[in-house]
C-alpha cells in the first residue's frame, strides 16, 4: 500500500476521533496546480500590469480595490512564508517585490 494512502487513512481516523480538526489543510495542498510562490509572483505581475495600463489602483475613487489587492497580496505572502521554513533559504520560485501601487 502506498504511503500516501496510509497517511490519508490515518488523517481521516484522527479527524474522526477528534484528535485534529476537520478543516486541517496540508501545506502540500498550497501548491495546487502551481507553487504558491509562483502564484504570488504572477499576482504581483498582474497588479503591476493593471496599474501601468490603467492607473486603477492609484485612483482615489477605487481605494477599496487597492486595499483588497493589498490584503490578497499579504495573504499569499503569508502562505508562502508558512510553507517555506525560515531556515530554508533556497526557494524554487522567487516572487518579485510588492508592486508600488500596493505600497
């Protein structure tokens, strides 16, 4: 029996007997489809492009959009930091700096 099957069965058992919460998410699930660091990098690239072409985030009438984009950026950064231990300096993907529009 593969190790992942055994781990899944143990996880389900522990959830069933309430040793761990039902909503527990594995760090490996953060890399669904693409690594979380790459997702953060592409999100920042998208924000830069939107701002450079439309000045949407620097518009005073849409300040709530900038706050929403900043919160999303913070969340992706937080997930990335959780996933990569502080002692592990090498990352497969390095995210670009936070866009100026979100500073």
